[in-house]
């Protein structure tokens, strides 16, 4: 995967290292690219805070996914939503962490679920199904093409040296929130919220 740091957005966009430090601190990074040419937020799952998760919910349609490697999905016995989909990245049945404090849909509960999914000590019995956070099983070696948003997000956490797992949320448009964000709008969004903006090719 080739990543380009967009210039002229914020002081945080000086290098890819800035984006890595953002993830290490549990803060979101904005990305534009992937097979769907979309803008989305990425938060490292093992550093997911309630505040970062709430930010992702507020600026997206509210649908949060978590990119996980295939071997982790197998360890947790996460079944695919579509049992006939066997190749490429695929969505799994949503889960909630057993030790959440509410119904699973709050930002706090989804942050708890994200951290648990990235925690190697957690097993299948630590989650209820169906739930409010949707795992995406990323099938393929890091850097393989074509690159989906989930694969890009997962690679970012690997580059940061964190446990593999990435919350991701598609950003909605600024002028028209009934559609998804455009690349120019993504630049404005990143500048407004002082986020690094990566373009993934």
C-alpha cells in the first residue's frame, strides 16, 4: 500500500509518522482511498476510547466496523454474514463485548467491544452475537491488492506496531450528509478537526 500525506491540512500531516503517533494515542486518522474511493476514519482498536468512538459515530452514518485479520476472526469463531462469501474481505456477524455496561450500541460499549476484539486474551465466550460492532475479516497478506478500506485500516495499525485491529467508519458528506464524503470535503474535514489525512493508493 502506498500512502501519501496530504499537504496543507494541519501541522500533523508532515509525515506518516504523525499519523502513526495519532493512532498510538488513540486518536482518529482520516483516510481517502481504497477500492471504493471513499473517505473514512480509522482508530486503532486496542486504543479505542469512548471519545474517539463517539467522534467516529457522529461524523459517519453511525455504522462502525472493525477490521481484523482472518486468523483472529477464526480464533473468535466469528461467522460471516454471508456463508457463501469465501474469498476476499467479508463482514461477520456483529458482536458486543460481554463486559459492556449497556446494550452494546453506545460509544462506550462499542469502544469496549473494539478493545476486547483486539485483545489476544479474549476468546469466543467474551462476546454475544448478534451485536452492534461489525467485524470485517481481512483475507490476504498485508500490502496485497486491491485494497479495501478495511485492509488499509488494518495495515495502518500494523505500521503503528499496535495489535492488529482497526475501527473504521465511512465519513458522510459535508454539504449533503445523505451521501458519502468527497475527496475535497475530506481535506476540509481533516483541516477542521486537525487530523492527518492519508491518501491510500
